[in-house]
C-alpha cells in the first residue's frame, strides 16, 4: 500500500454574504486529489477540500504535509480488514510537528485526510458511511440523517421580506428546521441590535407556525458575556432549537457562566480544531450533555482520524455521539453522521457553492436525507463539485 501521487489547487468559495463576524467575498478553499495503490494492482483517487470559514492552505500543504504523505507506504497504511488505513498516513503527515498550534495546520491535514478516506472507501468498493459503520459500529448505519438548512446571512439590502422568502425556499426544498444569523449589526448598541434581531426572529417564526424548535440562531462568536446574556434572556421565551456560538470559542469560563443562566440548548465547537480543544470545552465550558450540541467540523480539525479520537473522548465524559452535529454542510461530514450515528449534519442549500450541499439525487424530506449507495464519499454524484474536483 502506498500513496502514489498528490495534486492540489486553490479555488474560490466566495459568496456575497456575511455573518456577525466576517464576510465571505474573498474566501478560498484548497482542493486535493490523492491516488493510492494497494499493491494488488488496484488504485483509487480520493478527493478532499476544506469547508467554509477557513482559507486555502497551499503553503502548508506543499511545504510540509504533501511531501510527508508521499513518503507513506507499507504496513502502516493497511487496516486490519486489508484496506487503506488513513490513520497510518495521518501519522506520517504529523511527523515532526510539535504539540499545540492547532490553528491552520489542522485545516491542511484535514483536506488530505478527507481525500484518504474517499480513497479508502473506493478501494473497498463501499460508500464511506458503510465503511465507517463496518469498521467502527459493528455494521450498523443510520437509514437517514437529520439535516437543517443553514442560511439567514446578511447582505446589502436584505430586509425581513427577503429573509422570510429565503427561509420559505428552504421549506419548499424539504427542510423543516432552518438556521439564521443574528448579532450582525456592526456598531449598533446592544439594545438596538437586539430589537432588530427579535423582529427578524419573529418574522421567521411566523413562517414556521410559531414553533421555536424549528429555528436555530447563530452568533458566530461575536458576543461578550453581557451581550450573550442579554440575548439569551430575550431568546428564552421562544424555545429555539439552539443558540449557536454566542461567545468566543476558546472562552470556556464565559461559556460556563452563560450555561448557568440560559437553560435552553447551546451549540458550539465549529471553531475548535483538535481533540485537546474539544476536551477543554467539555471539561471547562459548562455544557450539558443532555441538551447541548457539539459542532466540531472534521474537515477543519485534522480530519476523521482526529474526529474518531474526539468521539471516544466525548463518550468517556458521558456525551453521546448523537449530541454531535458537524459544521460545514459537506458530504464528508454527512457520511460520518450516517456511518457513526451522529445527531445530524448542517446543510447549505444556497451558499458556499459548489462545496455546500449534497449529491444531486438525494432529496430532502422533513429535514432528513437518505445516502446514495456510491463508492467513496460521493463527490462524483454532485455535478457542480465534481466539475471542480475532476480538474485535478
């Protein structure tokens, strides 16, 4: 077993939208193609990319991680079932890396890890979700995955009517749960921003028949404690599905304080990129395993090899995998959710093209989706994404 070749590129993931913290008008993504030969005359090419919110990593990929990956070969790459073992390749990529410093390198490694898992499933002739279920869950895979439509971003000229029209489109696509951004009025006093966001929330809730369990709100880490508490008090009567990333992702003590005062579900974790960061959140963030949601994105956090370790850590601390709903809205996390029994997955029906969204032939019904039976992750069945990846 050996890694025969690795090719990479940089492509735009630009969208004329913004959340409470950043705009995405100049966002880029790394894409890679990794070809693996199994020594028995078979080869497979897997594809990977980084999901939204982080930029392309060409320097890290070309200077450190691709050269190390090309050195990976032999028994370290062979799983007990005879197939490709991405953990062996991961160990080669991380050779000579010091502990800590998990920021951008976790993205570069995650891009390559995704491609390795795609190749592993293709060599096995299975969808990735089936390979994961067979290796780690005794063959048990979920029949469908719960997904929600993430949108409600800010852009110039977007008012209440446009927001409601957008959310109605998601309902027409088959989603029953949606998410919108809040906290994105820069320079506005907290009381005025809150008034504006309450009007936006109530407009969407009217569309949803007043059912707060069908609406999530996302702050993208913009608030300090005062604003987070003020918003939390205002949101509580609506009984929303969750209040997402209200605080800086690494401010664990402040999360713990918020959790003492906000009884409804809190969701966070999409900007934590390692097992160690995730463990610190669980130890010190005051989150509650009976209601809160963990959104670690495997594509940004060293890949599935690290995510498997994170899931083991969570179970040791009393957390079910069902509390995990990955950020990113991509097919990689969707396969993981089905194969490993997570609580669901994010979906981007209209933004972050072509990386957001799933295979073309997978309709959404009541915010659930059934996986296609295709070898690998299934990128080839998403025409707009495949048009980008096949160029590698």
